[in-house]
C-alpha cells in the first residue's frame, strides 16, 4: 500500500472526524489536524510522508490560497495535493478553491468507491486510476451480477470506462477467464461480454489501495453502448470535479 499519509484539516469537526474514521476503515494512514498551524507542525516533522491534505470546503482562513501555498512548500517535493471535502459549492466557490490550489474534490454524499478513487488520485499511487491508459474512467457504486458459465455471483463496480471496469468482489475469476456482466446503467440493464485481465486477492501482492476484486475488459461491445458508457464517464467526472 502507498505509505504516504493523508493530513485531514479541521479534524475536530463532526464531518471531518467521520471522514478520518472512513479513511482509516479503508486502511489509509491518516494524520488528523485541528488547525493549519497543527498541519504546519506535522508537515515539518513528517516531510515527504504526507502525500495529500484534505480540507473542508468552508475552512476558516483569511487567505486560503496563501495558507495552502505555505503548506505545500513544507513538503520536500512541493507536490502536496489538496482535496476539498463537503457540500459542492456554487461555481464561484469552486473557482476560489481552484485558485487556492485545490485539485480534487470529495463532494457529499460520497460513497466508499468514490472516496477511495479520489484519494488514490490524490496520492497518485494507483495505476488503476492514473496509469498508462487511453480511456477515461470514473468511480461507480453499482451492484452487478457476474456470470461464468452456469455460475452467477454478485459484485460491485469500483471504476468504469467505455472499455472495461474494475469489480469489487471477494470471489474474482482467474486472469484470462471469460465472463459476462449485467450492468444496471442509468439507461437500463446492459449485459456485456468481458474477460478478466487482472485480479487483486489477499496475499503477498495484494494492492491494499484497491478493493479485493478483478479488472475486466469488455469484448464485442456494441458501438452504441461504448458511446453511452463514455458519455456517462464524462458526466460523472464533471460532477465530481470543479
């Protein structure tokens, strides 16, 4: 697992305390900070061990841009990623966050898959999220049914693109196995053929920043379905961002 810590500002508030609990439940190392001064002390002490800093949308500070710029300079590489958490502001509020240097958002309500997906982006540690890929992907939390021959088993989509998906399941199929997946898309249920390209299972090579499960590549997908999936990903990323 990526060992970089996540600093969480305003950790004394109820919403940010809950976020700390959820992050720890996903096994991320978290450094709760009550104030920017506290974060300053932690960054000076921990240095490069801190890879991302989550701030509430309404963090009380006179000059957010200056405060975040100062904190980023304390990180040795200058690559500290800031994440905003809370209710999605109106356009002007989002613009101010962008100008202050916030790059990633956790807009309420946020499910566990989106939370993990966005934190992995902030830490830049997951090739599933930021690797060498030509297709955009977005997090989802859809329940699906996977069929392999006469067997059917439940799973849940973690991320989705027009060309494939990552499925969270405690019973992944072996790499190379063919299967079909029944997607409950916003435009109706869609059954697609697919093949397993990677599994993440408990053991020496478990990627703890991903749920246990498998990555699949869609096969023989109708063009209309590919287009619909690509459109959904674009819309999802737009709503998730600034």
